[in-house]
C-alpha cells in the first residue's frame, strides 16, 4: 500500500511549536493512518479578526485574479465583495459580532487591501508594468525530499532576469525570527519544482510584505545555499517531531501526558480548550502533569524493585 506523504505548513508547524497537545488534536487525531501522515486542518475561525484575515485573503485572491485578466475593481465593488465574504463567514461561524464592530472590521480590511496595492512589491502589477507575473494559492503543495510542503508564494514577478517570490502576511509581529526567515525561503524550494520557473536558486529573490497593524512593511530575505539547506532541515526536523507526537498519541490516547502550551496566550482562543487540563490554568495543569509523571516513575521503580 502506498504510504501517504507527511505534510508541512506554517500553520501546522507553528501550532506544534506553540502547543503539542493542540497540534495532536488538530492533526494527529485526524490522520488517515498512523504512518507519519498528518492531515491538513482547517479549523473554524475563533475570533472576528481571524474571519477578517481569511476574508481578506479570499478577496485578495479574487482581486489579483481579476487584475490578471484586466478586470478593474471600483471601490464600491471592493466593498461589496468584502462585505459579502464577511457576512457569509460570520453566518457559517458561531461568532456573534456587534454590527458596529463588523462595519469597523470591514473598513479596516478595505483600507489594508487598498494599501497592499500600493506597496513597492505589488504596485507595478496594478500599474500594468511587468509583463510576466503569476499568483498562487498557498494550498498548493510540492514535494520537498518526500514531504508535501505548503509554501507557495502569493505572487511571483519577473523583473531584471529574475523572479521575485512574494510572501504576504496579513497579520505579522513587528520582528520576525530566524526560523520565520527560513520558512520564507521554502518558497524557493517550492518554485524550483514548478514548471515554468527556472531550476537555479540564483534566479530568484524573496520578498516579504507584512502587515504590522498600521502599514505594510517590506523586506528581502537573502538566499544562500546554506540558508536553503537550513530551510529544508527545519521542515525535516518538524516532520520528525510530528511523527514522534503521533506515536505518542497512539501510546497514550488520553493525551494526558502530552506537553501543553508553551505560553498561556496560546490557550486564549484555543479550539481545544474545553476538556483540556489547562482550561482552569496552564501553570497549574503543568504542575499536575509533572506530579503525575513523577508518581508514574516512582511506581514503575517500585515495581521493578519488587520484581528484582
Ligand atoms: S487550551 Fe492551551 S494547553 Fe490546552 S490544547 Fe489549547 S493551547 Fe494547548
């Protein structure tokens, strides 16, 4: 029987690093088999802000698709599109949001999307300048050393003999970590496997366009042979941890011994909070877990002493 490939995505990796238990509940429990394959998880939105981010992404994809085929959006059309997406996402969710806050959210999203068109990376597309460009849906994986990697760029623009791979972050912290920079480089690995792109990493640039709350900030990520290798190592390391967690889930289906969140802020909007030992406090739940583990070791030691 063909063994399905493990998958890696930023969402899965970040969840695993934030809380192994939440990762196991979102991914490992849904795996079609226990052979190292983790299924993708599309959880329902937990906050209105999550709805706004998702609807902005959808609206952006629609906007860029129309732009590609020369269809211009009026402000009224943009508003109608975003409003409809937000209304329908709210209807599908269990969230209750005051109409006033809904409207504020839609206004903010529209401003953010408009400002995106004016960034250095994307302005040329809306002025019709580059002759060669393409856009992608991030949900398109590619095989990197036997792992389904979800790392498609949002946009690729050909300029001065090279392709610039653009990553959009609709929400981003002020500073990004080295790990996140490596994640961005996975776009190069992704592109190297796609027909129509060159197979030489030197013919790419990587650009990140991040929304930091007030404006879009843009920066380039250096591509070197060493950093490209490190990016693949990061994926392999994560996949190894994921497999190990899956085995842990098999060995302890109660999940009682699985590590809990690194920080209590991860618990705030966690989908798996109900029924989680951390529901009444993360620190206390961790202490209880440590205590139970110590008691377990002691009784194991007692049993072995008796057997001896
Ligand atoms: S509530 Fe906290 S500890 Fe429990 S699964 Fe969610 S993030 Fe992890």
